[in-house]
């Protein structure tokens, strides 16, 4: 992955309602508690690939820079490893805030700098809805570029190696159809739309 | 000691060796893991949560409810599954 140099925050369009929107997110209620100490930015393992550090993202949320936050690569690169959150002196749930921003970006149709990421979330949820569990080969097949022979070959050789070790199941494991899993799934999706 | 065991999708497939080593250790610690019948995806810490937070919490809650029926404490090997389940548990 390409190493990004540190960017400074240059305010463009300020949207004061964005701070309130952020405070409505799960984990974002206390976002104004952030003291900009930089522990999150210093502990982030994925910082090298991000355009803004997690600390800067929180500051940008304070300032109401909605467009800049939602179009940054940081929110998509966050791996939810929770190193920042466990070290945060103000006990902020930073990865949950990042997930909230991802959700907001997808809802507002803000194009992601990594085009594959929104597709990944959608495909993941679809497969979970279908089987109740993750089926990794299917997720991979949904995401790879099938027109690129190089990519297909690389994935095929990885797949064969995994299959030999019994790490790749060709048949997805399914839930008992008599349980009401699909009902829970549908209700959760509909409830979210109503909001 | 008997625990309700939530394997999680990764431990069931691509992280198989993790389950093997955990089972080997469990023998010495005298721990028995009973797999939760009909468990589903934990609600994936970020993958499902970013797509739809409510869906993620409901998926985790279903697993917690299944474990509650077994009247045992729940154990999971995957740190992400553990976090998702504990987050749902805190919310409920």
C-alpha cells in the first residue's frame, strides 16, 4: 500500500450540523471530550496508509468538515483493531465512530477513495443474510476483478493452497431453516430504513 | 468447566489452526467447550456494523440468546467476535 504523507487540515465547507450528527452516532456521544493528545494517531498501525490521522478526523468532526471527513481514506482504512480506543485517555470509541462515518458516507453516496470498500460491506452483509454465516470463497468471488487474468491466477493459487489445508470450504455452512434467522435479518434491515 | 462455545466464521474456516491449538490447551486446563447450536455470524465488528449497525447488534443478540438457553457462560476465540458480543451485551 502506498505511504501517504501527513496532510494538514484546510477547512473548506463548514457544516455545523455535522458535529451534532456525529454525536448521534454510537460511540460519538462524547466526541467533544477529545483533547487532541494524539495517542490514537501515534498508536494507529494503519496510519501510514491514511490521508488524515484519526486525531485529525476527530478534530475535523469538531469543526464540521463533513465533506472532507466522509471522503477521506482514513475512515475506510481503519481496521477496527481498537488499539487507539484502548489507549484513549478520554475513553472514546474511535473505531465505532469510524464505522459510523462509513455508514454515513454510504448513505450519502459519497464516493469512497477505495472503491472496493463499500462493495465489501454490502457483499459481506448479503452473504451473512443468505447463509447466516460468512462464506469466504463467495465473498472473494464477489469482489475480485474477473476480467483481470493476473488477479484470477493469484487468487486461484491461494485458493488451492488453502483448500489443501482444509481452510477453504466449498459448501457454505448453513443455519437450521426452521429457526427465525431470516426474520431477524429482514426486520433489522427494515427498521434501519424507517429511521 | 463447561462453556458455551461460539466459534465464529473465521475460526471455522480460514483460521482453523487456532481452533486446533485452543482445543489442545483446553484438554490440560480441563475446559470443555460445547458449541452453540445453530450459531450465526457474530455481527462482524466493522464489516456488518458499518453497513447497518442495528443488524450487527441483532445478529450478536441472537447468539447471546442461544447461549443463554444453554445456561452456560459464553466463550469465543476470536477477539473481534468477543468484542461484538460484549458490545451487544452492554447495550441490551
